[in-house]
C-alpha cells in the first residue's frame, strides 16, 4: 500500500499480508465405476468419495444422473446439495437396480460450487442386468406301487440356466410326500443346479392313489412337479369265520369248503394251514394250498372233512345231548404280510348215531275169517 504526502514527492509504503481460505476438491474414483452383474429385481451399490483437503468448507451441488439408462441407476445417499467441512469427506452412494437384462450405462456428475480451481467431475456408471432362469426336472415324478408302511425316494433337480443367482423363496409338498436337500432361503448360483430328494411315506395311508404337486417358489418363477404313488397292501377276507357242517351220522363224513380271498391291491401270501382245538380229531384238511401267493381278487379254497368216528368217544358223543354231540375246532392260516393278520375259522360239526323208532309197540288184528286179509301200517323212523 503506497501513501502520498503533501511534502512534495515523498511517499510511504505499508505492506499488508493475509491468508486466502479456499476448499480443495478430490473425487474418487473417477472415470468409470462398474456395478457388475445384478439380477433383475435386486440392486447393487457403489460409493463415490468427495474429499475436501482445503481450509474452507466445500459446497457440492446436487449430483445428477444422465443417459439413456439413467432410470436403472439412482443416488441413494448424498442425493441433495451438501457441504464438506475442511479436511473431511462425504460420500455419494449410487445404486444399480436393472429391470431388464444386458449392459446399461449412465453418467454421474458431481460439481463443486465454491472451489475456484475445481471443475465438475463426470463418472460413467455401468452395470449388467442379469436374470435367473429357473427350471425343474422331471416335471412329473411317479413312484409306482409302494407297499403300505414303507418309503420310496426319487431325485428332482432344480436348475438355474440364467446369469443371476436363483433364490428359493418357498417349498411345499402334499401329504405323504417330503422334500430334502432344498429349502427356503437357499440360493443356486448362475448356470448351476441343485439335486434334492422327494420321499413318499405310505405309513398310515389307505390303499389307493396318492397324488399332489411339489411347488418350489423362486425369484424367477414358480416351479411345479406332479407327484404320484399308489399305496398297495393285501387284504384277507372270507365270507364267514364260522363254518357249520351238516349233522353227520356216525360212520359217514361231510365236507365243507372255506374260501379265503385277497381283496387288497397287492399279492397275499398264505402258508401253514392247520386245525387245532378240542375237537380237532374230528376234522381233516383234505385239500388246500400249504404255501400260496394270491394275486389281488384271487382266492384260495380249503376243503375240510368232518368224521365223527375220529372223535375220542364217537358213540358217546353221537348219542349224547346236542352240546355233547357237537365238536369244535379252528382252522388257522398264517400270512407273512405285515398288514395282514392270521386267518382263523371256527369249525363246528354235530355227530349222531342211527336210532330206529316204531310209531307203535303193539299191533292188534281182529278176528279174521279164513281166506280174509287184514293190514295195519307201522311207521319206522330214524331218530
């Protein structure tokens, strides 16, 4: 500073000094920021740091996004004008949330307002929209015939043919079926697959068809595979569990046939037929399979003979009261099938002896002339 005086050409000089305070801007990174491959319906983020190395506060204008794909990008933090204190930094966070597949770009502009030496910084943002592509194989699983009370398994594969992770969001199976090896919150990477196991358990199920649908929800689509099985089990039935023989005269025999049918939907095995009980001596198994497997709706026939003469005291039995004349035994047939109990049939036979009885003890004829014939009837009964 020069000061003039009234004393001619005399001057005086005063030196003034001071500090200039200005912000200094540094933006990192610059150039291009890649947000990588991002699945549609999801998002990824990257951070831009604005550093103020100056000695005055730095004002930064509202960041802007421009470009044909700008809608796929957004500023999720630092989206308004902000201030950076000296020797401090602030961050602008950008997000990429594609709605379509393929490479997408946009320009992010950050402009300091009060830094005299800085210009706006433009950063190119790029990202690739990706999508999972879910598939399931097979789309139909048939277990066939499954014995009642047992289990069968089949494999099912969930495949991701896309270029983004496949997220499993739900798994549902119908009654009697379960899925293991795949559950909610599992993720299958791009171009990968996961094999799981479907199990059918027929314990507690009735004979017949088991059907339903395996449903797997994903972030791409809902996958389905139809499931089918048939619970099979034999079932032993007979028209009667008590067989009564006709009254049998001592010295003769009577026959009866006991029929056992398989009215189930799986083979039925029968073995070891036998007669037991207090009156077993009077009954003989003449015909019938000792070891046979019956197909569904097939029947086995057992022919039993009642011969009262084989009883321990046949005459006394045959001439006793009705209860004394009755012999009782049991025909039993076993089955190794788990769902079938042994078959028991009660055998009842009644023995009698011949008993001749006349309807009159005395026959009286009146006086009869020579050459005349008289008749009288006598009824003979076998009681």
